[in-house]
C-alpha cells in the first residue's frame, strides 16, 4: 500500500472516532464510514488560489452574486463586477478567479473582473507573439501619449507611435477606434504598449519603395507639409520625406518658411536632387514658377520709376526688392544730390517701401542699379544761375581742415575756401587762426564745377586786393616799422602798419651768425627796417634791419647790438655788410604739413 493511501486511511480513522459521538456504532461500520467520507470528498474540486475556474450563479443578492465553483463552500462576488452582463440569471455559468480560499469571515473570495482581465491578457500576449492586429479605442490623453482600451484593458500608446506625421492635436484622437499592434508587454507589472504608427509604416512600405525607385531630377510630386523649420520645410511625399531649403521656397527673399507654406498644406514640388544611399530628397517650390529674370528687359526699362521694399542694408547701399526674386541696389552715392551718405540707414530703413529710378540693368549678372536722387532735379544744374562766379554770399563754417574751410551755402551745398584765399596779408598756418566752426563768414564764388560737384570760394576777395596800395607804400628802399608777430627758424615775421605780414631773414637781422632768433627778438617788439624786396605778384615783402642801420650812426648801431644781445659783431660789420636781394630759397613756406599749425620749412615762397 502506498504512503499516500496509508495517510488517507489514517485521516478517515481519526474522523471516524470523532463522529462516533453523533451516531451509534451499529449504524455504520468503520469501513462503511471511510467509504462514504471518500465519496463525499471526491465531490469537491481541488482548487488553488489565483486559479481561473468556472462556476454557476446560485443566488443573486442586492450587493453580491453567489457563485458555486464546486468547492466546499460558495463564493460571493460584488454585483458591480457583472455590470454590462445581459444574461445575469440563476444557473448561468461564469468564469471567475479564486482570489482567496478563506477571508476573515471564512468566506470563499472570487473575482469575475480578474477573470475578465486574464482572459484579455492571454489574447494580448498571443497578439504580441503573433503580431496580430487588434482594435482599441483611445479613451484619454496622459503625459507622453494616450490610453487605449483593448477589450476592457488599458494600454499605453506613446505620442510618437500614433502616426508617421507629427501630431499637433492629441485631443482630436480621443474616442477614436483604431487598429493597433502590441509592441511591448511587461508581464510582472501587466503593462502593455501599443503602436498605430508601425501599421501605417507597413502600409507605406510599398509606396515608399515605389517612390524611392522612381525618383528622377525634375520630377513633379505632390506632398503634404510635415514640418516647418528655420532652414526649410519637410514634405511628406507618401512615406518618404523631402526637404525644401528656405532658398528654394521662393525666388524672392524670405525671413522664415512660414511666410510661404503652412503645416499640413498640400503642395506640388519638383525634385532637384536625390541621394539614394542616404535617402535624402531635395525639393524645390520656386522652380515650378517662371524665373523672374526671364524677359526682364521688357518689364523694366532704364529710366523707369519703380517701387520696392528695403530687404537689406549694407555699408555701401540698400537692396530693394521690386518684385519676388528681383532686387536692385541703391548705392549710397545715388541716394542724395547734396548729402554725403555714409550709411544707407541715414535715408531708408528695413521694410520701408521706397521709389527709385532704374539706372542700369545687367540680365546676365542679374544686377539692377537704382537711384533715389534721380526722382528730383539735380540742384547742381541750377547752381551756376544761383551762384554765379564773382557773386557774394554768406555761409556757415561747417568744417576746418589743414588745407581750408568748408562752408555750407545752403543745406546740402558746401563750398571750399582754400587756406590761401582766407587773407590777403596774413601768412596763415591753419584756418583755425582766422575762423571757428559754426561762425558765419562772407565769401565770393570763385568757380563752380558741376561735374565734380565742387564750389571754390574766397574770403579775402570780399575786400579789394591791397597789394596795389602796398606797391606805393613799400617799394624797394622804403624805410618802415614792423612789429614782431612770429619767430621762425629762418627769421622773423613782422606785421607792418597796414596789417600786412613781411619777412626778415636771419641774414638781415645781423651780419653775424644767428642760430635762434627767439633768443634775441621778442613778440610785439618793434623794429626799424628797410624794404629790400617787394613782390606784388607773389605777395611778398622782404625787409632788412642791417640795410636800415648801414648808413646810421655808430650810436644807433651799438644800441641795436646791445638791445638784441648780438655777440661777435661790430659796427664795422654792419657798415660793410651787403644787403642784396634775398633769394627765394631764403623765404619760409607756410603750406601746412601733417604737423598741423606748424610752418613747413622749405624753399618755396608763401602764398
């Protein structure tokens, strides 16, 4: 006899002895009792917890449904788990899960809801293993995706797995029934991930294959705008994406692709390039349109007035879009007749609509030159009438340079007074010695050059040339007095009674050597001098102290030597000195060098 049978008989013996107090020995023998107990035990199932079993509804109560699963006791299930069940009647067979053999009250705990879940779970696992397509309904939106009802069970649908195209309105999918493929299951946590995108990709696979193997440059296709970026537009051609670079969207200049296309818009495009290995498709939208430069000469003649929008500003000018794909340049020099434009922003701004005149057109180089100033008459053409040569005017000093003074005659019209035309009598080293910026000054028009747009002005010409008078006052051999006004290396400049400057070379200050006149002569010191050279044409007067003293008394000469602290020189040196005409080489030059304000040393005469 097996150990199992021995144990079973022993259990029945114990049971038999306990039952003797309830019946008489003569009713049942031990053998009969054991047989009856075995038959009674075999009538019950050997059911394990968490196992799914079938049972029959034996009672229906307000809150519970009582189900007999063939166990020693009946189990109860909340009536809410039968919600939606149409045949809830006594005797109906249902599948349930034995959650617990005995709860705190000793009752058998059953669950129909868990049984329903396990039944669906088995189908989901089978669908995952076989790749079967199952239907589900999207019930709500959650972080990262959607929740899908699969036959009463919740599954997760990631946002990226809804479609091959980017989803912009997730809420629009709530309530939709769709086909899904189970792509991931987590058995311990009983989580399921589904995808609709893989089904769409499978459907598009053949279409994608056909497109990729039939692509040709120049081919025209229809697609839907899938994504818009700063650099271009991605177009869905039916499972294959192509890119339209921002420069291929329009013949004209655009700032962002959304100026031309919108998301989900259906458009036609032309294939411009295709890399089969990298599966890159380059598309163009603008090449479906005529090139704007075709037959441009017929649309835009030289001299024609056009209008356009300012699309770019550079250091040298402004680019104007007169139509999509056609831009012209207004150079800084073509913006104003009178103003000196350093940057186009002085006249125009980005986005501004301006008018201009076509100056030149080069269809081969695709260049158009435009002008704004040509919209108005050139004021320089009228200047000869307004400012005839010799006419007198007043202007404002706007700028001082080393070589002269710029005077504003009227807004935008400047003239130049050369430094040599500031004074008849003064040897001017810099215009700042005579005028200041912002001052009003009287001028005479000397010349007008309309082509070079230059007006030459004179200030000294306001008064008569005094050199006609000076000729009679300061002839050669004339004695005069002069006041020291400037000390230079080669001599001194003195101002004569009539206000004219004259030059005394160092050789005419003493017959001896004089290295530095500043050590012997002082500013505003008055000297007795003799004219030794008068040059009316070059406006020069050369004087000599030696020539003046040559025939004077010894006392006068000694007084001069003492006053000016002249060393190693005697009266006889003065009396015997020669006072011939000074060569041009001895004359100082007052043309302004890079060291502004200092006289330039040289042999040319002062102007």
